[in-house]
C-alpha cells in the first residue's frame, strides 16, 4: 500500500495537542470536597461506566486518525514491467601523448576528449564500456563495465605522463581488441581517438585493424586537431614550458583505412564542438534495442478507512447520549 498524498499524514501530529487539551480540560472540571469520614462509602465499588468515561474520546481520536488516512488516499499498486535490452560493448581508446596537450581544442585536446567522452558514457547507461589509453605503449585503464561511476572516475584520472610518450596507434587498437574478443555481445565497437601518426609499438595499425575485423569488431577512428598549426606547450631552454605553434600531423589515410576495413567510419574533429558532434554521430549509429512495457494498476483503499471512521463517530455519539450520558 502507498499513499497518493503522503504529506497529509503529518496531520496525525495534531492528535498530540488534542490529547493534551483533553487532559488539561478534564483536570479543571473535576470537583473536590472535604468529608469528615469516608466510612459511608466503604465497600462501594465504582460503576464500570466510570472506567469507560474516556472511551468516547479515544473513539474520536481514532476516527480523526482514520479521516486523515482517507485524505492521504491509500492505494494498492500492482506494477509489471518487461524490458528487453541489447547492450553494446564499447572500448574507448584514447591517445595520451604529449601532442594531446595542444590547445586548438579547449582547454587542450586531452581535457576536451575526456569531457566529451564522459558525456558519451553518461548517455549510454546500458552499455558495457571499457577504457584503453595509449602513447608510446598501451594499457587498459578500465575493463568493460556497466559501473559507469567507476569508469568516469578512472577517466577523470587520466593525465599526460602516465606512460611513455609516443603514438602507438596499432598497439592501442590491439589492446582494445583484446578487451573485446571474448565478449558475448552481438555488437562490439572500438572508438579510437588520436591526434598523430603511428611512431611506436610493435603492431602496425592496419594489422590491428585486420585483427579487429577477424573478431567482428567495428572501429570508429577520430582525428582530433585543427588543420595547419596548433599552439602546443614545449619545454623551454630556460626551464618550464612555452607555447609554440606546431604542425598538426594526423595520419588520416591510415585512420580512414582502419575504419573502412572494420565497417566503421573515420571522423575529423577540429574543435571541441566538432568533437562533441562526432560522438553524437557515433551514438546515433550505435543504438541498442530497448523494448519496455509498463503496466501499473492502482486500486483505491480509502473506503474501509472512511467506513471505520464513520462507524466510530456514530458509536461515540451513541455512547454519549445513552449508556455514558450521566457519567461524570
């Protein structure tokens, strides 16, 4: 049972001051007188009605409580739900090399990629999502999981310098494929984001693409960076860092070929908003099936409470005007 208007149940607190008022009023209406001796009353027993003189007040308080329950609208709720969900297993492979600190995306490529990836994760609550990072080498930051709170925390912890610098695109993709190859999902996807050209690792990008294809894994590749020059922090000969315009060099040919071989698609994101649009497009392409049927049946339960309150009120009036009429 639940109440349609549970806030009205706070009115039950009014019963407390009513009881206090009744006790105080009763104490003021009790008469007292002095007798020389009580011998004449010895052996007399009080009438049973004397013990019952508070009974009508008890009936009234119960009736008020029942009326408040009626106002709160008690209901029984029968709910039935049938859900059919086909989730997608997704691994997000993120480049964390030094070039990802370039500031053509705000505040820089890495932070922009993390922010948009977090939005993507939040919008897909039913998917198993994992996280792989790569630079000169690669490792799994988070295995496939539906616990997206943990995943988002691990995504937030990603920073430049966690692994050796470089750009091992093939190794990053191979690590992602390794996380997905044993998945039982009908749909398995890698979203690989990089801003450079493969220059590290023992696995060529196209070899990793063929490996992904052999397992039926689609790869969406994303090139992050403007065309031309981008302001990039570089070590200063006097210590610290300084900003310097560096040539943006994304191997779009290889990224396009990776996507084509695996049935995915290549995207170019030249600014933060463009990156967001890329993830929105991928989100639209990789929709999971959800079929939900909800049936909720409500039945009003106030009538028994209302009848009980009415019965108690009638009983109180009857007792006050008949059996307990002359009871002090």
